[in-house]
């Protein structure tokens, strides 16, 4: 996992440590996990281990835009004219672009992302991993709903 120049990735959407924090390049699931686990520092070890088991395989790394929000898609007369904001592009885990369709900035963007996801190869294991990782970064300040998911899904024997 790297930028086009085989340099570190800067992705606040995937890593949550801000867009200016470098990550990678990574050559294995374990290296990717070591960078992701930083946001789970306060999470009980048993839950971190359960999340590690849920991490979908990264291979093959796939070139992705990384932010296909409606604000980055230019359309004229009903036709795609250009996709902008390629500074977040690079080689990501094969499942990342699909998982990123869960990130919406508006109602219109959510509708777009649902349409986009329907045209992509589904990576259901990513949709079981990434949203939970997204919410667990707030541990221990979780909503009752997310705390329930944590207890039900990650801490059961």
C-alpha cells in the first residue's frame, strides 16, 4: 500500500490520525494492521484481537481514487467530464474503495455512494470490519448502540 511514487499514504479517512500523518508503504496485512491499531489503543486486548481477525486481506493492492464524493465528480449534460482531487489516490487494499462508499458527506453523496457500491465488486468482509473500526476509535466514549456491538460481536467467547 503506497502512493504512486511508492511513498507513504496520507489518508485521514482510513487511518483517522489526520490527513498529514504518513502511513506505509505496507507490504503485508500485518503492517497495515499495525498502523490501523493505533486508533484502538484503549480498546480491551480481546476486542483488538477480534478486530484483527476481521481485517480483510489487503491483496491485491489496487489503484484507487480514495475519495469519490460527489464534490469530486464533475458532470456536464449528464456525462462524466472529469474526476478531480487525485491527491488522495494511490494503491490501497483491494476492499478500500468499496468500504469508502460508506462515507458520505451529504444526502446526495449517500445516494451516489449507494449507486456506486451497487456497480462495484462487493467486499462484505470490509463492510463488517471498517464501520466497526470507525466507531471503535471513540472507545471508551461509545454510544449504547456501538457498545452493544462491541460486547455482542467482539467480546463473546
